[in-house]
């Protein structure tokens, strides 16, 4: 019985750790020549949920840093090669918190408990548009990218990590 409680507690811990991992997905328009894009401009996607001014600045700073590292230049003018916009969604998700204590394998008494709580999980959608063709050319999503807490530095590091992971393979390599 003790082994069973310990095993359940360990399983709950692993499940909660996996649940906190960020997932990223992206897709691009087939046939798009990304080598022609060098500049970008931020736009607001009408009708989408937007962040407050502080979070907006933090997100744009994270994306700007990643794009600059890839050789892109941000511009304020309308002559940008790409328009970049974002959408966000915050959903509720169950989080399992497991705790166990007691003796090692086969000796001593032990106790394990698991509780659930609801956490806000922020999904970030990042869109790149070709202003010449007026088409979406790349779309990426990162789940658990926006994780508001009272620690602003921790929030920024979490967001930076999500954006880095999201833009890891941007721009897509040309297919031979």
C-alpha cells in the first residue's frame, strides 16, 4: 500500500511538470520566399484580445530581440516587408499538486496527497503578414507563454523563453 501511494505521488509530480511545459506550433504559406523579408512593422489585429501596455511592451521586446538576432530590422514606416501582429488567449487549466512523505521503499510509514487547482494559461499567437500580397505567410502559437505572477522578472524570463522557442525555426528554410 505504501508503494502505491508513493507511486501515485510521483506520477502526479511528473504529470504536473509536463503540464507546465510550453508547446509551440507553427505553419507557413507554401511557396513563400522568406529570403525577401528584411524589415517588419508591428500592427494591431483588430478584434483580437490585446495585452495591457506593460505586457504589450514586454512581448514586443521579446519578439524584437529574437527577430534582430535573425537579421530583421524593425521599422515604423509603411514600407515594411512584413507586418507582425499578435493575439492572446487566457484559459483555465487544472494543475495537479502532489506531495508525499514517509519512509523509503519497503520501510516506515508514508503519506501522499494530491490536490488540484485552477491556473491561467496564456496562449500567444504570432502572425506575420506580407503587405504586398495581403496574406498571412506565417503563424505560430505558444501555449503557456503568458503566465502572470507577482514576479515581473520571472514573467519576462518565461515569456522570453516561449518566444525564443516559438521563433526558433523562423524564417522557414527554403525547400530544395
